[in-house]
C-alpha cells in the first residue's frame, strides 16, 4: 500500500493505492493528481482564468460550454430536482441547459460548484484506479472519501470527527462505497463578527453535521449537504445516513 498527499480545492488530498509495484503506483497517483488539478483550475469560483469564472462574468446570458462542463450542469440540475431545491449550485437566479448552451436567468446569476466538483474529482479518481486494475484503494479529498476493495483483508475503517467533542470519534467501515460529511463548523464566512455557514439552511433545524454513505461520492456529498439544509427530505433507498450531530 502506497500513500500520496497533495493539496487541491484548498484542502489536503490523500491517496492510498494497494499495489506492489511502486513505480506503477507513482504513475497512477500522478494521473490522479493531474486530473484533479485540472478540475480545480477549470472550475474555480475565484480564479479569473477558470472556465467557471468566465461563465459567471459573461457578456451574454447564453454561454457555450464544453461537454464536461455541460455534464456537471446536468448533474447539478438533476440533484436540484431530486432534493427539491435543497442542493443548488446557482446564486441569485437559475439556469437551464440546451445541449451545450448554458442559459442564465439574469445578469447577476452565478454558479458555485462547491459541494460538487471535489466530489466529482474523487469519483473520477476511483474510475482511474479501476481502469488501471487496482482492487484496493482509498481516496480522501478533504473528508470526501471513496473506498475500493479491502485493506489487509478487512474493510476500511474511517473515523468521523465530532465537532462538539474532539475525542468522540465515530468509526465506520467502508467497502466499495463513498462517505461524505457536511457541516457548519469548518467552512464559513465571518460577516459582522458572525459565522455564516457555506450551506444555506432552507428549513429551520439544529443539525451541525451530517454524514452520508452512498455508492458514489457525488451522491454522498449532495445528500449530506441537502439534508443539512432541509432534514425533512425523503431519502432515497440507496442513501444511508451514518450520523447526525446537533449543536
């Protein structure tokens, strides 16, 4: 088992690749690093050179995007519908997609792929591992995790931190699935000396953190975020809520 660390999406990313040949592990890790950095660069909300930034600060409300960009929009629109608007990548407006034409509802509308692209990058890393015949691996991009196979003939054991108590860590087992945790405690803005969460709460609740296990990382990430925003949502059968922590 070889371990690799790098930074992307403003967080620590880890790869655990179960293979005997280090040079082969190095090769795969480099592939994943390259594709992850490419996604980060292309869909950064703040970088003026990113494709997302160019779409957000457009001259026209009809923007032509490439197939990958359009695919991410399709995914976002799909989950917007499934979560009854609890998961929404659009700020101050709405969007529609006509083939590769991305249509904004007004001049102020912007897209923020936070909560989607990093999870998409994890799933893409898993696909790369599978395509290169790896049968044991763990991908962890800032707490968005995906597992492949087993480790030392046992399932992967993952700890989930409790923001209310650093010593109270819940351990879960993973095997060929994904785990994401969404919370208000670590990602926030300070406005008038008040912490404002990156997650918009659309239904009053006292949940601080929710962890979800699902077949894919995008699935787990979307539903952990959506449930933190709107806990009354009906949960699909393939989604498993692992833990809910209140303030």
